[in-house]
C-alpha cells in the first residue's frame, strides 16, 4: 500500500486549500500516480504557529508502478505546479504532499532531513497526519516502529486540534479566469 498525506492552508490560483488539494489529486494520474481511496477532509490548527490559518488535511491510498523516489519527486512537482515554493521550513503553504508509506518499506535515516526517508520520519508524531491516515487505512502499522496507527494516535497529547471538515468547500477561486487545474498546470509547465 502506498500512502500519501495532503495539506494546505493558503489559497492558490485554483482556489481554497481544499480546492487546491482536490485538484492535485485529480492531476496525479497524469504523472502515473492514481488515487485509490481518499479520506474525508479534516481541518487542523496551524503548527508551529496556531495564529496562522488552519490547515485542510486528508490522506490517500494511491497506486503506481513507479519507485518511491520517483513518486516523491512527482509529489514535489505537483506541489510546485500548484504554487508551493519551499523557502522556510514549516511556513504556511497552499499545498503539501508527503509520501507516508511505500509498501511498508523502511528507507533512509529518520534523523536526517535529506533524501528519501520511509516511512515519513514525523508522521507518527502528528495527529493531523494520523487522523486522516486512519480514516483511509484503519489497520495501518508503522513499518519502523511496528505499532498500529491507532496506538500511535492514542499516545499523542490531547487536544489534537484536528476536526472533521463537515462543509462542502464552495469558496470561489482567488484568481477567477485561470481556467481548470489542467489549464493551470499547462500554463505553469510552459505549454
């Protein structure tokens, strides 16, 4: 099973964070990564600064014949296409796509922030990742720790600051007239 997490707290050219993340899910098959199951949407307090806008979060099971390193590169490319520019660690952003688990493989050093690390080195410490992940993959076991996701979540301090996003996102895109997500992607790719 391949698991990814999705998050964002800023508007993009596509629209609200939820609209941006939905458009990114729609775009992934174009790069050979197909969503199979998607969690419900959640809202979580911003971290490390709760005064920033709340995040929208979800998790998805995806399928792809590509190796983990290539999937991670695709996730970063899709982030870039939807407006993410990595400047400052943990800054607000329109989109954040993380590779959480790739068929239970253990890769890299979790103490390092460079290169591919699987499972995601901080997923087990974050309720905003675990709550959506468990909604889509309730029996998930952390490959490195050997613990079920629900046990990891239960061990996190409360309150978690993660709430179901029970409303449909009907916000208008910030930049009307930009067209569909596919049009946006083609424009950003220079087509």
